[in-house]
C-alpha cells in the first residue's frame, strides 16, 4: 500500500519536472520576446533595457534556476503582451473558468447518471432509444459547433439567453462570481451545456452499460426475490456497484473539462483562463503559455494521482496487496 | 483464337478483391456503403475543386463586392447574379469557398494522420523490437503525452512553432505548422498499438528465421514485422482522420490554425459566426454542415472498419 502511494507520487513529480523543462525551453528558445513586445519602431537602448528587465541577458542555468524558483512560488514572469505579472492575470480570470467548469461538471454528472440509469432500466423503451441516438450525434459534433448551434437557437432565434460574456459579477474578496446575479446565472447556462454535453453523454453511456451488466447478476435477482422495491434495487444495489469505473471517468474528465473550456470560452467570449491562453497563442505570449501549461499539468497530474488513490480506497479488491487481489 | 482458353487466367487483383470477404461485408452494410460514398464524393469534389467551383474565391479580380450577402438561390438585388449557396460579405461564392476550404481541411487532416502514422509506427516498432531502455523512454513519453488531451497538445505545439517561425512567414507556414501540431499530438495511439503487436510478432518463428539468415534489425522490422501489424493501424488511421479533421477545424475556428488567406472549413465557420446575428445564416450553415458530413462519415467508416477487421466479431 505505502510503496504504491510513494511510487505514484514520485511518478507524478517526475512528470511535472519534465513539463517544467518543456515550459522553460519555450521561454528560452521560442522566438525573441523583445521582438514581440517592441514592434517595428524601437531603439537599441529600448531593446537592451527590456532584455535586462526580462532577465534575458543572463546565462542559461541562471535563467533556468530563476524560472523554477519563480514557478514554485507562483511567479511566472511578466506577460509580453499586457506587461503585467502573469500570476495576477491568471488569478483574476481563474474564477470565471472554475465556475464554468464546476457548473458544467455538476450538470454532466447529475444528468449523465440520471439518464444512464433511465436508459438502462427502460432498455427497450422509445424514449430511451431516442436518447441513445441523440447522444450518438452529440458525440460526433465538434464542441464549437454545439456552442454555435445553442447560440443560434436560444440567443438569436428565441432571444432567451445571452450569447457572450459573464453578465454582472459580484466581487467577494478576490473572487468574482456570476452565481449571485440573474444575468450572471443566465450567462452561465449556454456555456455550461456546451462544455458539459460531451462529458454528460460519456457518463450516460458508461453508467448505462455498467448498469446493464450489473442488473444481470444474481444478487439483483435475490434482491428482487426478497421483495425489495424497484427503486431500492436500482439505486441501492445496482447503481452503487457501477460507481468504480464511473468515478474514474469522472475524475479523468475533470481535466478535460478545464482543457475544453478553451473552446467554449472562445465561442462565448467567456473571460476565463482558456480565452487568455488562446489569445496568448495568437500573440505568442510565451510567459502566459508557459504558465498555463504548468498550471494545467499540475491539475492533470494531480487529478490522475487522486483518481488512482481513490480507486484504491473504493475497490476493496485492490487493497491489501496483490496476492489477495487475484484470489 | 475463337476457342475458349484451356487454362483460365488467374483473376486480377481487382477481381480477387471484389470477391473477398472484406468486400462482401462492405456490400452488406448500408452504413458502410453510404458513409464511404459520402467520403468519396467529398474527397473527389475537394480534389477537383478548381474544375467544379463556379468561381475562384481567391482571385480578387473575379470578385464583385456588389454581390455581397446574396442569399442562396436568390438573384442578387444589384447584379442579378444567382449563387447556389449564397455569398459572403465580400461577394465570394460560398459553394466555391467550401470546395476550396475542404481541400485545405482534407489536406491538413490526411497529412497530419500520415505524419502521425509514420512516426508512431517507427517508434512503436523500435520500442517493441529493441526493448530495454529505448522502450522505456519511448513509452514513458507516450504515457505523459496521453495524460493531456491531444487538442491541448496541438495548441501548444502550434503556439511554439508559430513563435519559432519569423513573422513574415507565419501565414505561409501556418498550414505546415498545423500538420506538424496535429500529427505530433496523435502519434501515441499508433505507437502503442504497433508496439503491442510487435511484442507478439517478434517471438514468432519467421522473425527468428530472418534473424538466423543474418538480416539486420532494420530490415526485420520494416520488411518482416511491419506488414503483419498493419491492419490495426488502418483502423486507427481512419478514426484518427476524423479526429484530425475536427481538430483542424477547432484550431482554425479558435484562430490558431489556417489563416484567412487560406481558409479551411474551420476558418470559414469562424468567419460565418460573425454574421450569425445579422441574419446571413448561410455563410455559417453550409460550411458547418460540410464539416459535419465529412467528420461523421469518416467516423462511421472507421467504426465499421474496426468491426470488419476484428477477427473476434466474424
């Protein structure tokens, strides 16, 4: 048990170190940041001053050390484009992305599990089959097309919901939230559906196939034979035992939600970290790109680690060493 | 020569292929036939775009600004010209831009998959055949890359490559950078499958025999093992193509892909989105539908191929 945990943690740290190296190499070798920042009209003094200011005149190992030292403290340098500290810009925009990701995650999990159970129980029903067919189309549609489709339907044609931005936000401490105003909540609807739809169908299909598997097993028949009500059988006995793979997928999809937020945020001009990243790529703003890469790696690696450890905690067969597990 | 020949000629390759189990299964599946026809139709119209397209959307001389915003199938109010799928703000025929855009989408998609395939096959063969440290390093890199969604990896590679190319070449190089980015984000699948198959194949007698007669490792990998691991590669390549087309469209839509001077379907959708609120729906709708048809039919074909080539499902 302990050796497993230690091994997994060491592995994660190694991955992060490698990603850190990639991020630093981007800093050091991609383009000439001074070129990017100053544009056409400039003097040699301007160039030299900026070079010193950004620390680009120092030797490679010093820059590398400085980068690592800074990254650990959450200091990723100054954005080439905005001239402000990257950490400040990201912190300012993080609430928008996190709120969007959380709402669409909750939407995906709740609706995904509910529809999964429904389509499994009414396996041959008309509604269940309809849901399954629609989900197939949903999976093949690229995310940005879903977003545009929703905008067309609910903003352009029906005029019910806003098509861009966050609406009014309320500041609580350093956190700006759109959850407390009416326009803020309205603005959340379409982006959350766009972002969560793919994960929702994924969870739904997984829950359905797992449920079908479980419902065939003997203990379900015994539970029915004992005269338990359908609801108890479905939710207390069957659903509970489908949760191990479902939790794994949910965990791994959490990372994807953050990553795919880039696309959703661009479609809806949502002022989050993803939109910041896309703009950084367009303008080759390396510090922002590197910081985003580091941030998202920490998140992905962390989620992977937690999922692996959770797996261990949930499934009793994996506990207590390999010998028992095979028995 | 009027008599029938005494010895029948061996059937041609085409005849043998038409007689195969594979083609029989293909004929019997309506989904496969329909999606293959759609893919074929789209590919042909992309290849012959200069012949089919009524106008050349990239020739400024042929454009007439007065033709801007013509609705599909309705004569333009000023010039009286009629366009099958309407025109955009600059009077470009939407049908023609779709044909040329599909060319770029397909070119990027196919090239990216080919690039990923060659890279993945080579690394997979080397990892599986050589084993040891080489294998550990290659597969670890693959594992790490697999932790991140490929679209994110492609974006990062695109950003870095864009930073490396000088400003004045960026638009020209964008297509190649796109191919590189999508290709590099997608090699892992190929490498994993090829490595797995190579591990099985290298223990077989024919590989031992080839080694005994003194063939080098390169020749054994490429001439002996490679042909025997190709059929799963074909399936992954088809599914990868659908993903690559969508990835290209997504990147171009986000503005980090094909430039407006060489618009792909994604770029066209990006442009069309700007007219969504002013009522010119056709500038967005038709490119989007084309992308959908292309991605969906390639996807369905890949699914069918996976089942057809899987011996367990026969």
